[in-house]
């Protein structure tokens, strides 16, 4: 059975393992700990048969939600989990009083860009050489909720 729930401190080992498995050099345990304490942060995990298979979240600032992360474990990709979790984040942001959603994504992450475009996000700007290891541009995207 698959379901989505709020991130808890007991999930930190799982989400950190997911980051490592995905080869993501983004967030550390300390980042996630800060997210749990932050008033503006909303983070959820998706579980499949008791195993964390994805997580995602956003920061709420006034009426805007900025996606901070959306990551699906390598063994669970191409099964619709990313789309389900993105839809969940959008619905939660609407319930949270947000009227628009923004994000940034690596220019080289074609699969993520396609997912976001399918859900109505459009490119609004680029940040050249924003990401390191490997160096790539950040594409800023947004949509009205």
C-alpha cells in the first residue's frame, strides 16, 4: 500500500539514504532537521509498503509555495510516484492558502522538467552555472495554483 504523510524525525535516516541512493548531493541530515523545526517548511514522505520511496516539500511565504525538493528513489521511478507527489504538493499548497508555486530545477534534469511542464509549470528565468558537481544552469519555473 502506498500513502503520503508528513515527514517525522524518525524518517531522517530514510530520506538521507534516499538522497544517497539517488546520487543527490543536495540535502544533509542537518537540512532535514532544520526543515522539521521551520514554520515555513512543509515536507512529506511517500511510503510504499512501509518503505520511503519518495519525499517532497515546499516553503510557504505569504501566498507562494516554493518547492524545495521532490525526489523519487531510483527503484521507484517511472511508476507515476513523482506525478502523484507533485499533485499532492500542489493540493496542499492550495489548502495552505497559496496561489502560485515556484521551483528551480537543473537544466540537465530532463525528466523532472517534463514532469513540471506536464503539470503546468513554465520556465521564467535561468541562473547560469548555478549548480556544481556537475556544473549546470538552474531553470526557474512557476505556475498559478
